[in-house]
C-alpha cells in the first residue's frame, strides 16, 4: 500500500497510548496528551528550573526565561496597557504553550498539538470566556457598549451592532482556525513534499534524479514553517491581548 | 529530515491499519469527534497545571529577579552619584585648603621679609650712627691737632721773630711785645685769608 506510506494526513492521527475511561468519559492518554505533557515539562524547565538560581547576572537558561517574560510583558503592555498586566499569566501560558506546541511539532516523530482544531478552539474559547466574564464583572451592562460604538447615527446603528456582534462571535473561530489551519497546511505540505521524494526515488533511475528537488523544497519549507510556528504563537498572544483590551476598555 | 520520518511513519501506518479497526476509516483525524473529549480533558489538566505553575511560581520569580536587578542598578547608580558628589566635595575642600595654605605662606613670607628688612634697617642705622660718631671724633681730633699745631705755630713765630729781631737789631726784645705783635699779625692774616 504505497499510497498509505505517503499519506500526508496520517501524521494527525490520534493514537491512544493508555485507554482510560473514568465515569464513562473517554480520557485516554494519547500521543497528543504526551506532547502536551512534554510541553509542560519543557516550559517548566525553562521558566522554573532556569530561574532557580535567581542570579543577578543571568545564565543562558535564565536569560531565555527573562527574555520570554519581557517579550510577552511588552506585548501585553503595548496592546492592553498596564491594566492588561493582570492577564499576564494567561497570555504568557498561552504563548508558551502554543509556541512550544508549534515548534515541537516540527521535530520528526513528534506530534503537533495545535494541528487539532479542538485544542486551538478550546484555547480560543478560554480567551473569549475570560473576555466576557471579566468584561461583564468589571463593567456590567456597560460592556455591551463594545457592540455599539459611540458617535454612530441611530439610523445605521442596528447594522453596526449586527456587524460588531458577528465580528465578536467570529473571534473565537478565527483565532482557533487561524492557528489550526496554519499548522495543518504546513505539515501537510511538508509531508506531500516528503512523499514526492519517496515516489521519485521509487520510480526508476530517471525520476530518482529529480528527487533532490522536492528535498530542497522541504529544506526551504521547514525554515518557513519554523517562521510560521513562531509567528502564529505571537499572533495568538497578541490577538488575545487585543480581545482582552476590549474587555478592559469597552466602547472604543 | 523528512525521508526517515516518512519511512518510519509508513511502518506505523501498517501496524495501525492492521490493529486499529475500531476507528472509522476516511474521517479526517482533526475532525474526528471521538478524539475531542480526551484532547479537551488532557488540555484542561495540562494547561491548568501550566497556568498554575506560571502564575504561582515562574512569573513571580522572574518578576522578582527583574525587580531586584532594577533595584540594584538604581542603587548602584545612586551610590555612584553620591560618591562622585563626595569626591567633588573633597576636591573643593582640597582646593580651599591649598588656597588657604598659599595665602598663609604668602603672609608669612611677607612678614619675614618685613622683619628682616626692619632688622637690617636698624642694623644699618646703628652702623651709620657708629660711623658718624667715629667721623665726628676723627674730626674733633683733627681740630685738636690743628689748634695745637696753630698754637705751636704762634710760639714758633715768636721764637723766629725774637731770633730775627736779635739778629737785626742786636738786642733782645721782651717776650710779651713779640707775642702781641705775632698775635696781631696772625689775626690780620687770618682775616685776610678768610
């Protein structure tokens, strides 16, 4: 079955490592769960073990931890202001989780957690839940001003409100689908190019000569995917900040 | 990178297809609803743990480190500024002391100079006085000698006049008339000479 050997979708299969069904719920430990656990371990290694010395002059790991912190802190402060810093742990956890998931997914034999729509949607839903709960708790009904910008004439106001509501509802979808689709498409492309190499090598001498071409493509694409992985983590974090900013300061 | 991955995965595919028949074939794995629940459950557990670790342990610690460093830098800069101010004050005090010492040295030099000048002045005056006294005594001596010489001149003149009169007249004049004549003559000559 050579077409299975190069099946570019196979890499997204969820494989159950331990079957586990408490209360009739399927909570099996899968390859994706394993990667999440590895992400947790690596982020903790960087942020907790790396900073355990509390050096005045930081070492490599502590420098990396401080840079991660300052990068996210600057993003939060730049987008949502100083009031947004209370969401720093959330944005930081999201950024580090997505960043490590995306980058680890590029390693061979690994698994891309963020290529699962359910994972990215859960993260986006968490962000929107925080936005709505904080917005209503902080501003009450005033939070609804988010949908009715001030200074709009009453005639077009219903349309504006409709558009604002649609754009608000679309946010968790766009936030989750953007990350999911980027990861999915990139990994499929890499696998397709990998499949080309196998097919060309197996197709006889003449086609085998062409095999280095998709290999070159893979090299370039891998670099590009690394960029996308980092960029999408940043995009996820900064959009989270933008949405949180709406909850902090509703009514444009 | 991709070639071994594909090769290894092809092996996985074969075992999977052989063993895992419960999965529906043809469903795109990310959209397979069977996988949603385990994913969400583990995501909640692991992301919850990550959030807890970051918010309770990692971020406060990093904040503490950065705050401590900022504090330390501010303190060091402050100390440096203080020390600079101290150094400047010390420099000013040194300059002041130097200026004072110079002024004192100048007044001392002036005083010494004045004192020496006064001493030499008094010495000179004393010397002058001594020399003047010596000069006066010498002049007095000369006067004495001259008057004595003058009296001698009168007696010589008397003797000479007596001898001359004796020779010319052959008779010896008396001493009183000769000395009167000599005195008169010398008085008129003294008047003439003057």
